[in-house]
């Protein structure tokens, strides 16, 4: 009998081992996130290129979220980073690589990093090394560049330090009501448009489990982060930032894990808009409501996929990477229309200036323009003088700006990174462009045909490691809507990227190395940056007032659901970015060990708060900060206050001094309507 019991136990152990074999710890994984918010005032936001969209506060902070995955057998590793920013610029990647090498030697390079942007249009600009992307922000903003570089670097370092055995589960599903094709006419010009939907509604998620504990989520779904309109002036991660916030909050509420990292990355989103009305709005007319709704829809789908994820990634961690000069590629017939074609020096078309349904341009440009305008032709000629050969190469695009012709440096990069990363049966196609849904399909088809034996799941990771405009199909390019007018290197740009990815995929299949001997290298323009914006001269309150004094105060009592507002004489946010901290704290009076203390419950990263900075008198140096808190409907009744922290620059001495201001205490009581329902 005893022997029979032992046999049964042994069989049970074997059965359990076999049944759980798919969830063995086959990788080393780590995760971390760091604050990259940047200057919260008097910097033009990046994305809409609207000169009067100047940052004036914070709705939610911006973050770099990093995951490191290492093969336990040969120690090959990749770092996957998602940042709340408009783009990832080449100078950012170069600086991150330099800092990582100083800390870790050759453990990380541009070849095993995949740094991608969510593409929020509500973050400060000025952090590129190329003029095209810094013009609207009046040049290079060093503070913003450095906080982004440091945040990405620190997130990767922290994730690397936390590497421990774990595994990764994958899941996919369909999400409707979170994107719509904003360039349908161009999409329908594709020869195979009738065989595919105009929207890519697939969400792909990775669930990271380390030592039996879930530590992170990485989601890819294609929808522009432009729910916040070009009238918004508060820093925001937009719908993807809000989805990440919701996911991390849910995990914290359920298991109390403040280290869980949820990243909502971008995919082939070039023509995928969250503004379902296709007029810059939708589902409602309110930008904050739209951000919340589209963010919630992504969160809800990701949460469902996260809970049911069951496909384990198994197999090696590998990567292939090369730099390609996209301005002079000879593209083989198998990737074009059957003829050898070539790419062109970078140029933007009239449709670029027309803007999109999400934000139209300031002039009378229209999408679909295929003929030159005499007036704009003269302006173009004075700026960059496109040659007849360039016009033929870029046709049918009428050239508005040949930014690749500027000297001594072009206004946008042409030597660009292309990456193919492998984690088991998942392939990530990293490229420095905004990819339309059909262009994304063709890229994945190219890799799938070349490396079908390796990948059962493919994701286009756009906005990766650098940025050089849009990527459309040749048929979409011919229609010259905004996306086609913003495709820098001519009608065969997609074909050139497909050719590059085919080579990377072939190298993975064959197990061969990429030859980098004659590979072009991107220029480093760190030493050639200019700024035309004045810094903070000094901060000064009105006579007989002090920095931190209240301008307006709170009421004595509020019901849940109401909005509390208080304002202070303030210093400029540029004096101190409060990285990893906050400009505001909503605090509750609580009893701890026979002592009453003020306990922070909300900061400037929370959805319910808003921090707004306003210049009152530029000559005197006076400014006001207004802080609002929309009390959640389920907020615990009690005594509260709002505290503001900042730094001001003293006149005459220009010394930076910290200060704080505090509202009066106020009571929060349950909403009368809520009480009746209960």
C-alpha cells in the first residue's frame, strides 16, 4: 500500500511537471519605469507643430517604461522601452547608448535596444538633434533632452539590475471602437484593400511573470495618441498614458504592487486615429473625455487579455540590426512593381502642410494635391531648390520642402536603424517611422515569408530608435494625403524597408551575422545644437506678497464629485522639473499611532488632478499656479488640504530656492446623490 501511494505521488509530480512545463522559468526578466516629464511651461509641445500650443502645466506625468529579457542559456538580451513622447529621436538613442556603455560596457548597444514612443502630442518638444523637429520649439531644449535620456537610461539600468528567472505569456485579441482609418481614400487605393479591413484592430500583449509573480504588461495596439487636441496645454500621456496609469493602478489596488510596470506601446498607427468622428474629436466633443474613453477601452481589452494569457514564449532571444541610408537605396524588383527602383533625398509634400483630420495645418493646403502652386513653388525654390531629378524621384509628390538638401546638415536624418528582435516565437519589427496599417501588413508578410519557421507572432513596432516621418504603400503615396506627403524618401520607401527586413530575417533563419563593414553610420549632432528661447530670468511675487502665498483659497467643504481649486504665487516650473516627485499633493489628515499626520493621496500624476501655470507679469516676473482636484465619487470622507511645492529664482542673486504653499483645510463629504442611491 505504501509503495502504491509513493508511486501515485511520483506520478502526480510527473503529471504536474508535464502540465506546467509550458510555464517553466526560461528567461531572466526585469522591469522598471522612470519619470521623463520635462519642462512643464513655456515650451512648445511636439506633434501638432502648432506654435501657440505651449506647455502650461501637467495633467499626467510622462514615463519611460523598460523591460529587459535575457536568454538564460547564452545570455543574449534585449531591452524593450516605451516612452510617453511624440517620437524617439536618433540623438536620444545615441545618448542612451553612451550612458549605458559607461555603466555596463558592451552589454547594451543600439543593436539590442528597442526604444519606442507612444506618440503623445501633449509633451514638450525640442529634444531632437534635427532642425525639422525643433523649429516649432525655438530650437534645442537641453533640459528636456536630458531628462528623457536619463529616464530611459535609468529605467534600463534598473530593469537590468532586477533580472531574475521568469517567463512571458502572449495573448492577442480584437479591440473595436478605439481607432478609425483617417485616410480612407488613400487606403482604398491599395490593390488589395478589399481583402482587409481598413482598421487594424488587433491588440497583442505580453504578460511578464518573475519568480511566480506578475511584474509587468507590454501591449501593442495601433491608435494615434491624439485624443488630446491641439488646444490642450497640459502635459499628458494621452490615451495610451492613461491606459498604462489605469493598469498600474488596478494592480496596485488588487495586490499592492507599486513596482508593476504596464506599457501601452504603439504599432502601425500612421492612419489609425482615436478621434472616431474624424474631425479631431470623438467619441465626444471633449478632449479629456475622449482621452479617458479611448484609454479605458485599451485598458479593458488589455486587462482581459492579461487575465487569459496562456501562450508561453519559448526559444532564444536574438536580434538583428543595421543602418540603412534611406535616401539612396537601390531596391530589387521583388520588392517593387517588378522593376528596380530607388529611394530619394528626403522631401515633404504639400499634403504634409495640409495636416490631418486630427489637426489641420495653418494655411490653405489640401490633401490630395498633385500639382505645384506657383507661390509655394517660389518659396520652396528659395529654401532648398529641389532638382529636376529629385522632383522626378519624389513624383507624384509636389515638393514643399526638400529638407534633405539643407547644408551643412539635412533637417531630418537619412541614415536610419532597422531592427528585427526575436523573443521565442515573437518577432518585433522596429523601424523609425509611422507605418500605415497596410504598410504594416506588407512588412509582416515580408518577414513571415522569409522566416516562417521562426515566428508565429509578429508586431510592427513603429517610432523606434529614431524618427523620419511616415511610411505608406506606393498606392497610398500616389494619392498624396497627409501620410503620403510625409513619407520622406519617395514612393518606394516601403519597398526599401521590406528589402532591409528581408535581409535581417534571412540572417536570423541562417544563424549568420549581419555584415557591418560598409554600413553607413548616423551622424552625431550633439555639438551642433542651438536654442533661441530665453531661460528663466527671475521669479518675483507682487509687492507685500511671498512666493507660495495663496492667491485664492479653497472652500470649507466639498461633496465627492466636486472640484477643489486653489492658486498660489509661484516660481517657474523650469527651475525644477520635480523629476520623480510632484508639484502638488492632495493630502488627507489621518490618525497614525495616536498622532495626526497629513498623508499624500494624490499627486500631479493622477487623473483627478491638474497643475496649471500662468505667467502674470513677464517684466516683474510674476506667475500663478492653479491646482485643481476633481474629488473621486468614491473618495473617503475626511479632512483634506492641497500642498504645492516648487522652486523659484531669486532676483538680483538668481539663487534657486525651494518653497511650498498650502491651502486651508477642507472637508470632503459623501455626495448626496450617492448616499440616496446607497
